[in-house]
C-alpha cells in the first residue's frame, strides 16, 4: 500500500464516522479518530478546472509533509496536484465530494 493509499484510508475512516468534520469559517475542523484532538484544515479548489490550489492542516504529519518531505522526497509522501495531503485533508476532500473514499478498510 502506498503512502497515498494509507492516508486516503485513514481519511475515509474519519469521514465515515460522521460528525468529525465541521465547517468553520472558510475552512474545517477535523477531529482525530484516536485522540479526539481537533485540527484546522483548509483546502482551496478551482471548481472550473477541478484542480486543488492550496492545502493546509495544523497536524504534525502535514508539517512533515511540507518541510522535510519537500527537501528529501520519500516514499512516505502523499500529494495531489503537487500539494501535500494528510488524512485530515483527505477526510475533507471526501466530505465535499471532491474525491471518492477508499473502498477497503485497514
Ligand atoms: Zn492533518
């Protein structure tokens, strides 16, 4: 399983729970499955082109994806349109119908 698939699966699981993704201002609050910690997510989508323009999340994984991973690409990276995507961002993208949830479970 790729890093992309793994984060997509986890994002799908969060979205499936229901009530863990809450619209907040221009972005979203996404609650972690395990710790119930809340993360601030924002995604910007060009609806005409169907293109992701910007992503951000306040979690550690996203921080890793944007800093270290940029300089030293590893197999653990996951991106859409060249932008880093953590499981919380995947959850929001599924919630909004922009991408399909993963079929299986972990
Ligand atoms: Zn995140």
